[in-house]
């Protein structure tokens, strides 16, 4: 089968890129041909790769590591490739190109929801878009809509343009885009339910993980020396983008209180993003810099050692559509502390490998202390985490995905 992946995320370091590249590799291992169409990154990834086609793009202002390709990007040379199916992994620039080319070539198009973009953008846009208050609107309202205002008390509170436009209009675009795909795939029941609220039907197919990448890891002594971690230290871990929606400031605010009782605790914050500078300043303000380690991006061997060394993992993001970094930590037997919201909660069904907390500093602090004070509980969680993680083998995911492709061929 010849498959065309269209994605706006390929050169970046994040969960979506990891998923797409793992899927690409494993489909090829099964004998399929996979061609990827993506915006060009700074590294010039397309050179020497006959399966990767890139296009010029421009940086997304609110998140500079992302690029949007100019639409229409290009036309697929059908005579050269003969694609059987197109799989779009983004509803934005490259996703639009995928839809258009699927129509032009008269071949099926499958869509994957990796991120609930209307919810993902909301924190950024509420921060950057202006608020319009009733006094500003009074002149217009009183002149044209006064009878309705008097009768129904319309606009008696602040109108948040960020919420109104980006939640409503972006959701409408999001739904209309995926309705034009033959089938929409989502990674969790949580994501499916959010889509269903906006009348978008979907199929749940959790993303798989390529466990082979965990075979090699950095030397333990080298790792400990580089990050100044002593054998007696307890390591709390976060892995992911440093951005608004990840709620990392909650982890750091809680850390200030936890460290008073557990001074040997070290927090490792693995990843990078637009919020890094702000988070580093927060640790300085709270006088906990000696206990907080910002590693930036790590190569796979260093990340594997980090996951192996961690005593527990913290997820504070309430918007995760699956939580692959959580599952990767579980593969190494890492207990999980997660906010009681989003798709990560589904992992806790019929399994006990961690603790859920409310989205508050007080409750997170209490749950961290509960975990650290009960070492028997930590041992139990480690065993269960390893067993649960193995349910997400990429090979199982690929077989189910191929079955979906074949329905439309």
C-alpha cells in the first residue's frame, strides 16, 4: 500500500512527531510505502530522503517552533507515486493540502486528531486577544439592540473575544475539516467525547509506542554527574513541551511546599518551549533553583536513562488527548501522579499505578507527600505501570490502522 502522510508537525520535538515517525517506520517494516509531506524545518530534513517532501513555511507567532506551510503547498505527482490513500495528521496548512489532493486524485483520506486545537490555543489567545467590556459596547447596544438588552439582560458581563471567537469559530472549522475525511481517528475516549459534543463522529484508536527505542541508554554515572543527582536523591519527572497548556507552573508552585519536608527531592523538567524562561524565573522567585533541573531536549539514550532513574512522573496538563510521555514513563515502571482531567485518567481504569489529583497546588502537594511517605505503595505502582504500558505496542496500533485503510480501498 502507498500511503501519503500530511502533517504540520515533523521537524519539531513533541509527542505528535514521535507518533508520526514511529508509525511511518513500522508501516514500512510491514512492507508499505509511506511518503511524508511537511513544512520545511531549519535542518533541511528532506535532503537525501526520497520519502519526505517539504515546502516553505512561516513561523507561528504564538509558538515559534511550529511552521505553517503556504497553501496550496504543492500538487502530488500522482504519475510518480501512485498513492492509494492519504492520511492527514493536522487540520491546518498541510492538512488542507492533503484534503485537496485526495479529492483531486480521487483517493480516500483518513484524518487523525492528535491535538484538540480549539482547546490547545485557548490559553494563548485569552492572553493575547483584547477584552471588550460593556461600556465600550453600550453605544452600539443601546442604539440597535436596546429592546433585547432590556428583556434578556444581554452582555451584562465582560465579553471575552478570545473565548468567543476561538472556541466557537475554531471548533466549527475543526469539525468541518474532519467531516471531509472518510474517517476520523482519535487516540482516546476523552477526545472522542469532546468531538462528539460538537457533532463530529470518530473512531478511538490509541497511538502506539515503539518500545525498541528504549533498548539503549546513557551510562548511569555520566548521567548522574551531568545533572548533579546523588544516589540518595528522589527524582520527580516531567517530560514534554514547556507551554501554557501543560500547566507546569502548578508543579513548580507545589514543589516549593514539598521541598520543605523532602529536601533530597529533585524535579527534572525535560523539554523546551516558549514558557521556559518564565518557569526558570519562577523557580528563582520561589528560591528552589537548586532542586529544579531544566534539561532542555534530550537525545533518546539520555531520555531513557532519565525515565529509568525517575521515582515518579507528574502530569499536570488537563488537556492531554492521550499522554504518550506518561505511558513511556510507565514502561520503565515509573508511578504516575496526574491531574484528574483529560485522557490520562482513562489509563487509570482497571489499573492502579499512581494517584490522581485535583487541579490545585494544595492537592498536588498532598498527593506528592502521600506518595513519598508510602514506599510500599511506590513498589506496587511500579509493577502495575510496567504491565499497563505494554498494552500500547505500536505493532498492535499499526494492524488496526491498516484495517481502517483497507475499508476504503
